[in-house]
């Protein structure tokens, strides 16, 4: 799987590596090798954020075997610390020391498209 994440300005996050899609070299953010056996499976890709993230709309695209499997956009918003803490049921200062975000991308692929 190849994952592309673009920021609100349209720039690719990460990058430096490419894959071939429709006879062109396409830069990607991160990738993961998987063995698809025709059954439903959960795949998680962790990408280490190494740049400052701005507020705005980000886009995630997922590719495999010369197919664009899907894409999703999401909004990144910053909250005042008190508002953020109020929005969580259980939070500790320890958990806040490592800010991660999770973007669920659900893809449904039938066997004919693989």
C-alpha cells in the first residue's frame, strides 16, 4: 500500500520516494507491504510527523497494485488547552506529551478489483 498525505497548501507530507501509477512516478508519504488473501483485513500505517502541521483540510489517498483504492479529506483544527481537555473523557498530562492523530480510512475492495 502507498499512502499520500497532502497538507492544506497541497504539498505532499513526507516524500522523497515514488511508486509507479498509470505509467508515472508518483511521490508518496509512506508505504506498507501486505499480503492480501481475499479476506477482510485491518491495516494500520503509522507515519512519524516530522513537520509542523497547520490548521486546514488534509487529504489522504491510498494506492495499491496500480489502483487508487480511495481517498478521504479531514480538517485539522487547534483547540485551546482547556477546550481540548474538556472534550476528552479520560486524559492525563502524560498522554498529552506525545500528540498523535489518527485518521481512519475505510476501504472496501472486492476481489474483482484486485
